């Protein structure tokens, strides 16, 4: 399902930021660098005006990005127990709302290793990844707008050990059936229909990988 709900001003601001970031990476002429820095400022102006965010904070966020601009990558783990319940954790950074374990992918780890690490760190459980269920573009899925373009890799996992344990990132851990998903989800991280789709993947290993 394509759900392009991203405001046009945000699309333009991202495009300009990416152009400026990549340009500053490769520009050799001081005049070109000055031009790209001006484009970066315009992108920050647009982002601040559209989101009502603090200008300095936006510019600092943009300026911290280096190298050729590409989408960011998130991994999420849909862990199911033998009762076909999914593991959710309360995310401290989003007012203790529920989400699938996961986060930004770390360097020097494979996508699967990232998923396993995130589950262990956020819930205390050990898991085995059985397959990739989805590669979702954040914007096309209908999440709330965010500063950067992002892809989310969702893996189906089976529980192998460990015990429930919260962390500095999570305040509660729970198991939920398909008809028990809490209403207070962290919608910037996962949507109800995405969880429903992951239940479908858990029930049917022959489903193809979802994408876009």
C-alpha cells in the first residue's frame, strides 16, 4: 500500500538537504562549498518553518550529516512465542508507547545481527531470526513526518531464551495476541496494520517479502 502523506515542504527540504550534504562532500571549490552551505541553510529554514522547530537545532541536525546522502536504516523484530503472541516494548523516548523492539542499524553488524541485538538490549530475550518479512519506506507507510528518509527492515523471529528485562530505552515488556494490540502504539515506529501484516507473515511462511 502506497500512502504518500509526507508534506510537500518536507520533501523539498529533504531534497535540498541531501543535495547540500552530498555537494559539500565532493565540492573542491570554495565557491561551490559556499553555494551548498547556502542550500543547506535554505533547507533548514524550510524545515524549521514547516515543523515549528528551533532553527539552530535543525541546522545542527543537518550539519551533523556527512558523506553522500542516503536513506537511513531501521531494523524491527517481530518476535512470536509458542502461543502466537508478539513481543512489544514500551519506548521511553516516545512517552512509554508500545513498539516492536528495534532501532537504527549499527555499523559492522548485519541486519540480522542488529535485530537480535536490539531484542536482547530492549527486552532481555534471545531470539533467532527466521526470515525477512518487509522492507518498508517510512513515508509510503503513512508514519508521522520525520526529518530524514528512512527504510525499515522487519524480521520474523522466534524466541530461544532469556528473561524479560527492561533497559534504559524501555520501561515495560509484554506479549500480545493479534486482537490484543494496545492502542497507544509509537506510531513513528510501527503502525497497527504493519503489526497485523507481521502476524500474517508469522502464520504463513510462504508469504513474499513486503516492500515499499
